[in-house]
């Protein structure tokens, strides 16, 4: 009977890992400014009344692509900060009902395009939660855009909030394509996309739900998913009530 202890110096691995995160955050940070410039120029170009219809549609596609790149860069930047614990959060009381409404206003155009009907309930009945507004907005936006994206046109999306023993629950239910059982456990992994994503024509990197999980863990919250393939999904998050 004996015990073997093995010690290994991991200083080098730590250094490499830090260098990798530094590199990611440097690159993404450097991409943000020129990308914002491109999007701004394309918006100006779209307003030109002399623009032929063909060109206007190219400009619009380019503007959408620039927006997707900006969203991706922002996600990567937040992830690299959260992973390194370098994100300074300022938890303040946030009203989830108001935040939800502002995200729905932001996504109104795409909601109308897809013809989804959205219902919201319980916003006035729940107390404020303690969270960082920008980060919580990312969470609500990511979950909402997934519900929009993975629901065929003319779908129904329901957002419900309720108080629950010192915490607040916020749930979004869609009647979209649903998620296969085998994939459900992996949804919150970095870069993971389930096979169902191929069924609908969508762009995506599989970072959204990973970011949602990182943020909620950071804010003392929690997220879970229930889904029936072909019928729809519900994502439920809980957060502590502000004192
Ligand atoms: N409401 C939903 N209905 C059905 N499948 C979903 C839903 N939300 C997420 N999924 C599945 O979970 C996967 C991971 O979602 P996640 O938001 O992380 O990535 P994404 O939407 O593919 O890309 P992005 O990084 O742009 O958000 C999706 O690719 C999809 O397969
Ligand atoms: Mg997503």
C-alpha cells in the first residue's frame, strides 16, 4: 500500500493560455472600430435616393453582414473578458419587464418580417433583480433572437416572468423546431450548434448560449432548457432579487 504524488509545473501552460486570451481580446477590440465604420458608411449609402434598386439590395445585404460581424466580435470580446474574470460588473436593480420591452423594440423589425406573435406577461408583478444591465441585456437578446431564429414564420413566442422565493424567473417559450434530446445537454457549450440548426436557414456560431451561461453564472443566476423536438422550446433563467 502506498501513495504516489506527482507534481508538474504548469506555469508555461498558464502563460500560453493567457497569451491566447490576450490575443483574442486584442484582435476583437481592434476589429470593432473599423467594423462600426463600415456599417455606418453602408447606412449612409442606403439613404442615397439615387441608388438603383439592385445596388440598394447589395448595400442592405452588406449592412446585415457587417452587423453580424459586429455582434460576433462583441460576443467574443465579452467571452474573453468573462473567462479571464476581467469584466467589471456593476450590479444594480434592473426591471426585467422594461428590459424585455426594450429588447423587443430592438428586434421589432425582424419579428414583423417573420410574422411572429409575441406575448409578454408578469413584468409588473416581479421585483427588480440585481444584475449588470448591459450583460443582462445580452442574455435576454440572445434568448429572444434564438426563439425568433429557430421558429418558422408565423410562430408564437411567449415571455413570462414570475417571483419565486427571493428570486425572479424569466422564461421564453417558442413553438419552433425544438431541440433533439441528445443535443440538449450540450447547448451551453462553446461553439456548439445542434443538428436542428441545419434544418432552418440560419447564421450562427454557437456562442450565444455559452455567453448566456457565463453571464448568468457571473450574476449568481441559472439557466435551463426544456424542449420537445418539432414542437418548441422553453429557456428559463432565474436571478436573485435586488435587496
Ligand atoms: N429556441 C431554440 N429552438 C431550437 N433550437 C435552439 C433554440 N435556441 C438554441 N437552439 C439550438 O442551440 C444551439 C446553440 O445556440 P446558440 O445561441 O449558442 O448558437 P447559435 O444561435 O447557433 O449561434 P449564435 O452564436 O449566433 O447565437 C443552436 O445552434 C440551436 O441548435
Ligand atoms: Mg443564438
